[in-house]
C-alpha cells in the first residue's frame, strides 16, 4: 500500500446555516441532503460533508471531479465512508475522518493504493 495523498479542510458551520436549495443541490447528493436534514442541526453535517469533499480534492491523484461525484455515506453507528464515483478511483483505498464542534467542522482524507487489489 502506498499513500498517494492526504487532504484536510476546516469550515465554519455558520456558512451552511442558511444555504439555499440551489447551492445544496450543486454541492451535495440527494442522500447527503436527506441525511443532514434528518438531524437537529443540519448545518454541522453539511459543513462536515463539504470539508470531506474539499479534503478529497486535495488528496486525490486526479483533480477533475465534480462535487456530486464525491459522496459521504453515513449509516447507523458505522464510520462514514467516502465514495468517489469515478473510474479512476476504482483501485484507491480512501479513509475519512470527520469531526465538528458547535462552530466548525473538519475532515481528513487519506488516499492510498489498494493492497493486492483488496480494500484494507
């Protein structure tokens, strides 16, 4: 396994408190929007997902990718997973860490090659 890139991004949660539908639909998938708005404080989750996408842009070995082709999948008690919908990502192992406080969100992404074609 070889690390290809790392990325980190931090954003103010207040940037997402009054985000309009047009912006949300440009940046996030329907699944991400649905997940965030099931929460008491959607802005925290939106900010964290935006950070994940920005951190992925920094970590990926290719740069031409759209926001909506990067998706944070969250489910239950499992750790969120970063999915890259691009053929160039099929042999990449992508690790994601998200966190937020009351005022800021942060994401850290590590992109590496899959070991022996397996995701470890």
